[in-house]
C-alpha cells in the first residue's frame, strides 16, 4: 500500500476513528487504526469490539492499493507534530514508511488481516433525519445518564420512534431529559419490542463522528446494534442490555401547573451565583417565584448564604421549590443564552418541568424543603 495525503485532513479523520480505540486492551491489535486503500477510496477503521467506526478520508491519493495498520499513539503523534503539508505513507509488509518534505519516520508493520472485520451500512430500511437534530438530541440528553444504576439500564439514551417522530430520553432517577424531532422512514419498518438503549460512550462517539457539514444521516436499530451512517462515516454501537423505566410516568399532570417564561442567559447567571455557597451536603437552592420576580436562596451552613433576585413575567401567587442547581445548570448549558424557556411548577413537592419550543423537555425532581422555624412569641 502507498498513499499520499493532506496531513491536516488525514489528522481529522484519523482522530475521529482513533476515538473509539481503547486505551488498554487485552488485544494489542485493537490499538491500531486500519487503513484500506482502493483505487479511488481510502477508508479508516477502528473498534473496541463494542463500538466501531468506518470513515472515508478526504485529501488522499492512492498510488498502490492495499491495507495497513497504523498505531494510534505513534502515527497519531506524527500527524499532530509534523509540519509537512503532505505525507506519503507506504507499507511493504515489513515496515511502514511515513515521509514528508522535511521529515521521515519508520514504524513496524503488522498484518492487517488480523484486524476484526467492520461492516458497512448497506441496509435499505432505515430512518433518515437531519444531522444537526441528532447531534442536538445527543447533547441535550447524554448528561442525564447514569452508569452506576443497577436496577435499570440508565447508562445510555433510550431511542424510541412513534409515527414520524424520534424520542431521545435519558434519566438518572433525579432528572429526565427528553428531545423530540421529526424523522423520515425509508422502507417498510418492522415492529419490535426491543428497547433501543444506546450507551453513553456510543453516543459520544456518534457525536464526534457526525461532521459539522453533514446534512442528513441514516439510523437503524438492528439486532443488538445501533447503526448510524453520515456522509463520510458509519458507526456501529452495541446496545445496552436491560430495561428502561416508564419515562412517561415521570412527567407530572398538567393540572394546576403554572408556566413561566424566562430568558436563559440571565437565569443561568443567577443560578450560578446562588450555587456559590452550596456544598456536597447542602446542594439545594430555594427558587421562589412571585411578585414579578424569582428569588434564589442558597444555604451552605459554614459557607454562608446567597440571595439573588431576577425580574420575571409572573405576578401570581408565591411558589417555592428547592432544586439542585447543578441539574438546573445542566439544562441551561445546552441552550443558547438568548433563548427563552418555560418552567412549569405547582408546589414544593411536584417536579419542575422545563421546556423549549423545539421539542426539548427536562424534568427535575424537587429536594425536600424544610420550612423555616417560627420564633416563639
């Protein structure tokens, strides 16, 4: 095999594929990225046996078709540290020669036939959706997963389909994030009672593999795998085993809920300020809505107290709910500061529901609130 590549373009493709390669593995062969060079196509492949990526490299010219294994540590360092615009890469079966105008490296060669096979995405039945929507679904849910829960499979994002909609749901039992979007079904879809729970790490890999300029992607849950195909990459992720809790039952009934619209940027700033005096043992912040404002009160015992006020368009009766500011901030961080969101509340014992107008919902369970002691007269 012999190819000539644009170093920076190959570095981007190599980095995407290398992100799936395990840091430590009982199989040393997995610490490589496999390159397969055909006459007009160069494909990079990586796997940890749970997740796999195939990615088409751009800016590469093939002089001699063939295959090679490129070690992620040493070859990755060459791509990052070299100052050459172009590099030639040649594997003669005994050594790998990497050469630029001002640099030359020689690496040991391994047998590419020993590398695990990684399939492509050739199915004719799948669902298609905008790439930015799926990236947003990942980023708006992944932070709410829980890898330590033993009762349910919460260490991933649940993917469900209903008519022309896709639902992404994640929860750790204390909050729940849900993103809804529109998909297009291609081919006849088969009904299945299998839960499609994509592990957190798999979702992170998909997020990295989808390019910023991708328009549409294809997704498919098949057997025990979740497949994603973008313009240049195909990702295989092994699904998580287990059951996901009844997420629909987490949302409180709409009865007597009060909805208040709030600007993201100022509210996020107030949350961060109120959280300054909280601690591991006293995380809660009281959110009191009423009289045209929301007052945030943090109490951290030896750390002191905080009282932050923010004007809001609500003049109804006073409602106070104690929430973990970390969970509130996690929701606000994935929104744009200039956005407006709605918060639905009822009382101190009912979950708060935050929503946006683009299909995003976020439920935060309240913390126990102790009423202040009244002084004896």
